[in-house]
C-alpha cells in the first residue's frame, strides 16, 4: 500500500537570502530519485510538506512554477523549530519533500481572464509560482492583463528582487511594489500600504477580472473593502489560507476551518466560499 | 449541608441584583450521580440552578485566572487557600472577588464508591453523615468518613481562610492528623523499590493533562510539556516522558499546593499523583514551617527567605 | 549544596573533587534513560 | 454462514486453539476498571464488565505509533532519509467488545480510508483485527447507542456477535473474517440459524427497552452549520471545561493525531501520537496566531465536528456511537447528550440554557 506520509528524498541545491536580516531564505531542492520529480508534478497554488529529518515537517507553498524544470523552490521564513533548523542547513544536505498537496489556483477559470495579484510579505511564494507560470511563453497568451501588487514592511524585506525588477521591465505585466516604511534613500518603488496602492492603480473590476490575494491577516482585512469598492464579485476574489498542519492529506484533523480542511479542500478558496465558512484560520 | 445551598443562593441572588458582582461561580447539578458541573451564574434566574453537596471536589479557583470581571465565588477551605495563592501570584485581585466561604466536611470520592459497589449506581444521597448509594439491584449506606476523597480525609483546613461572608457555621477542624504517613513510607523504600513503585503509580497515565488543567496553580501560557524550542519532554508514551511530566509538574507546585485533590479527582485512570505534591508540601512545612495559601500578607516559601531559615542542607 | 565565594578557591577545589568522586562511584545513570522512543 | 453454539465448558479450550493463529485480546479487570489486554496462555476475557474504560480504538490505532525510522549518521548510505517499517501488524482478535465500539471503527474508517489518500498504518491494523462483539444485555445509564446509530445487539462493524445464554454462547459470524475466525477455534457444534436469529432479536429488543438515555439529532442535518456555530449557548456549555484531553482520548470515534520526530544520538523515529482539539497547541500557528485560542472555540469545535461537520461531510449520521465514555470520564461533567439537545434546537436556546 502506498504510504502518503513517506517524503521524497531531496538534496538542497541552492540557498539564497531573500531578506537583508536573513530571516527569509529560498531553497532549491533536487530530487535524489529522478523519477520522483514526475510524481511531484504540481500546479501553481499547491503546497508541500518540507520534511527536515529529526525535527519534523512544515507546510510551505511551492514557490517554483511547473514550467521551471529540474528543481523545486520553496521560500521559508525562520519561525519555529523546523524552519530554524532548516535555515541552519547548507547546500548538499539531505531532507524530504512530501506532496504536492492541496488544491491550486483555478487555472481553467482564469484562462482568458485578467489577473490581479495582490501579495503581502513572504506569502508571495505561491504567487511567484503563478506569475512565472503565466509569463511562460507557452501560457502568456492564455491570460489578459496581469497586474501585480506586492506590499512589504520595509525595503530590506523585499523578496525576489531581481525577478521583480525583470518583470517590471516587461510590457505585458504591470508590477506595483510598495513598502509600508522606506527609510532607504535609493528605494525606487512606492511607499505606503498595498491596499491603498491597489485602490489607486488597480484595474476596475468586471466579470473578466479575477483578484488573487495572499498575505498576512492584517493585509487581507484592509484589502477586501478596497476590492468590494472596485466592484469585485466575491467569487472573483481568490484567497489562499494557512493553518497549522501535520499530515497535509486531510486525515490528522488539525487544519479544519468549520467543515472544510485547509490542506485538502483548500488552501485555495474563493471569498464567496469563505463567507459561508467558519473563520478559524 | 442543605442549609448551606439556600444561603449560597440567597447571597448570590443579592450580589447579582445589587450589581456588586457581574457573575457568581459555583456548581450546578450534574447529569451523573456524584457529579456536579462548575457553573457561572450571570443573572438571578441562573442562581436557582446552583447546588452544594459533597460532590463539589473540583477547585473553583481554577476558573479565576486572569479574569477581569467582579466575581462572586463559592469557596470551601482548599478553594479559599488557592484564591489566596492566586491573589499572591497576581492572577486575580482581591477587590474583584466577593468570596462566599463554605465550611466543608469533606467531598466524597466517586471513583472509590464505584469500586466498592462494582455495579451501576443510579443515585447517591447524603443524610446526617451517611452516604446512601442506590443502584442496579442494591441499596447501600456508607459512613461518609469511609468514602471521602483521600485529601479530604487528611484535611486540616476545612473552614475557608479568606471570605467576605459565610454560607454556614464554621466546622471543627480535624485534630492530630498525620498527613505524611504514606510519604514517609515511600521515603523509607530503597531506590529500586521506589523506582518500581513510581513505575506502577504512573504507568496508566494517558498524557491527557486533566491533572494539570484542573489545578489552579497550573496557569502557564505554554507549559514546559508543550514547549518545542527546546523540547524538554517527549510527546510519546515513554515512561521517561511520563515521569518527567509528573515530577516536574509537582515541583512547580512546591510551596503552593493546598492539597485540594482536584488532580486526583480529574484523573480518568485514577493515578494518586498527590503522593508527589505532598512530599514537597512536607518538605516545605518541615524546612520552612510553611503552609500554602493561609494569609495574604505572607509571601510563599519559594518566593522569599528569612535569615533564620534552616540551612542544614547547605554544606 | 555549597555556597562558595569567589575568594574561596581551596573550598571550590575541595567541593569539585568530592562531587566528581561521588559521581564516579555512582557510575552511569540507568534511570529514565531513553535510547529510543518507545512506540507501538 | 453457520451459527456456532459454544458450550461454556468448551469456551476456554476453544480460546487456546485460537491463540495458535491469532493474538487474542479481551477485557481484563485491572483494579476495578476494565481494559483490553492481551490474553496470555490459559487466560480468558472477563466479560462481567459493562464496557471498558478505554475504547478498543487503541488496539488498531495505538496512542503512540512509529511511522518511519531514520539515521543522521553521515556515513550511512541512506542517512536523513525516512525508512518505512518492515513489520506488519500480526493477526489479532478482540473478544468481548461491545457493538458500539465496532460501529465506531466504521465511522473512523471514513477518515483513514479515503478515495484520495489511504493511511497504511490504520488500514493494515484494522484489516488484521477480527472484532468479536458481545451483545449487551443490560446497558448502563450513560449508554445512548440506540439514538446514536448503534444498539445493544447491533452487528455493524462486527465480524462475529456473541450472545450469552448462561450455559452457552451463540456465536453468529457476520463477515468472512468472522467465519474464518470461528473455524480456527475448536468450537464445532452448529446451531439452527433462525433460532439464533430469534434469540438475538429478542435479546436486542429486551436490552433496548432498558436504555434510559436518548439524544435527538433529527434537525442536525438540515440546520445551517453557521447557525449552530453562532448559537448563544456555547459560552455556557464551555465554561466548566478545563481543556484536558480526556474526552477525546477515551472516545472511540476521535482520530486526530500529531506527528513528531524523536532522535536519540544518531537514530530516530518519526511517530504519531493521539492529539486533541481541546489543547490550545492543536491549532497554534508558528507566528503565534491561534485561530482557536479561546476555550469556547475549542469546546465548540469538538461538538461541531462530532455532531455537525461529520454529518455534513459524509452525509451519514453523527460521529458518535453513544458509548457514554466521554460523559463518564469528564472531570467537570460536560455531557454530550445535553449539548446535542442544544445543537438540535439552537433557535430556542437561551443564553444560560439549562
């Protein structure tokens, strides 16, 4: 019988610091058994359990896009027991990845639509996966206008800097970055919180425009009224939830919010769904 | 006992009506024989549900931690001592409380009675010092002293030590009670005997933490058992982890435990963990002549020192 | 338990050697030792 | 299938025969409380108890169970890689459990055996276990199985059902597993099947008449989940709760677990342990945010899951078999029967509902 708790063994291939204070790092993993990579076929919006042997597992959104072959990328914030140990690991270390888990952004529905991505802090990982996926030459034509709004607390906490700069230079995607505080003189992006930026620069809502929102609770709280004002229907606002997880496959009972299990029925829900669910995330 | 509950109800009703307190914490009738449920009365109407009998062994001080309202609370001897400890440890302020003291003649032990009759019990009533147990095809009467909770049998503080008013006349305290006979017996064992004794004592433990959560002294936001950085205690059922949990929890109660018996009463598998806390209580009383929770103006033993403290253990 | 001031070097040496000998005579601890998690 | 008549005189010898091919487990009276224990040579189950204190769930789903082993020793070829265990659960049989505990396994199986994911540990242990139930003849005051989808002589989830007829047992096999079990014993005396059926029906309805405790669940299905969730009685229901794990650990239909790695020197085990939605740690995020940080939210979650979320998710009745263990074990007497009444009629529940 297949054991859904058994992680695929992987090796850390590359580690990059995303934040100046080194509390956010991106890890590139390579599967030790090549055939595991096919088994790990995933879609943007999914997550996986990073298994650090001897410490435990953590559910992290997949930051790489399925269009990027040969590795999978995760961006991990140093928070607790497992992530702190992971931050001390070095290239070449062996660990495990279990997944892909959960559902993904509704790419069938988003085909042919305009996509407005609103991200906050390090919750931008699955959004990076979505942007790289949409900008891939094979997929770009499937989507209308793409707007990206990213809010960070301060310039030192901007992640994926080169990629964001590269996307900013393209003409087929509108990138708006803002920092709540910017004491750094050569900070060349906006200053202020992301909801007000989205309100100023965001496209008007219509039935062909979907908003994908992912960020800390405070950002979600202040972004929703802005989207309501712009006229987004609640089934056009797509969110990704986070809850404490252990198994990631809908069996251990930790991540439920009401009847739904965030790991199996989610993590992606539309706001219309969330309005009918208990707010326990 | 019956007069007591009328006095409690009348006091509670008055306190709520005169808005002296926002809520009154007491007990209401349980759905099982020998069981009552801790209960918060918010209106005069709720007060009718309150009861007081020999099944009120859960320590109500446990429900006071960090509450902000003005609270009326029913408190027997040990509860009142835990309220004193709570106030000394800044978990509740004295002026928030209106304490309805209840002189207590001991709570009965539902586990002990169920074991003695070994058949299903339908009803347990009390009449002048006797406990009448009616069940499936039997009708037995016990002396109350026979079926008391272990701690109540050894209790020397039956009258509340701190109260705003009393719900009954003071009772006579038990005299020349040897509280530490069992403890000395364990101390007399050899190390191997003692190890075997504790193995047997703690082996049924489920790690359900009813003892910790029923104890008014255990109010840490994150218990050392739930800490993962560093991880002090394993989460499995290994004897080493179970011992570590029970012994370390007992140490945290040193000089604070009032031997109210809530831990033993709550344990679903009947572990006598008071054998651990009473050893520390014995040490505190022998070394520092300290008894916990007796007065608001004495700092607890491990919170202060006196120049004439014995230091025979310091070489 | 011993109270030793930083000036009492000789007492410190004396206590340390006594404790070391006592531990040596006790030998390795056999109680509460987990060499692997006990699981079903 | 052939119904067997087990003469009480041959009971012990039959058990010894079975011990050759099965590990036998049964209730034993351990200082006044009944627990399932392995029956060593010449040991028979003590069937005088009403029900065991801990449910039979621990026999299929132990409180602490190894999932993988690993080594951190660099010069090991597969260091840091999780290795599945090679030991498979042995064939075992539980004799003398009650029908409600067997029904509980069916409710729990929906969680561990899903179309998308199958939990090998639970499924392999469950399939290796034969459940031999003893029909209840006098249920106790906290049994409400008849209104919780089970019953004193319910055969749901059982492989064999026994009925005690004073000097002999009726042993009716219900599944092939049960029949195989009976054929491995030395009990061969057959019995008229319809007579056995009549006895079982009679005993069942006689026991059902003795049940004094009922719950009402007819409205739970159609009520909007959030209407019960936002009902005013949760503060009152949860006040006395001390958030210990007793109710969830003794409950045969609770399945939540935690996964932990434990390393000693260079070797370690990834294990899973029973967990409880009553503990604050259960939903604590790494950031410190806790979606169920308050006691009332945790108590509400337990009853909502058992009596509403499970009903909505699987459209097949409540996640409770009415065994009454949580009622008997709760140190502060929170009673699921009372809460079920409140949930079944949330509209007329006043704030301090009695």
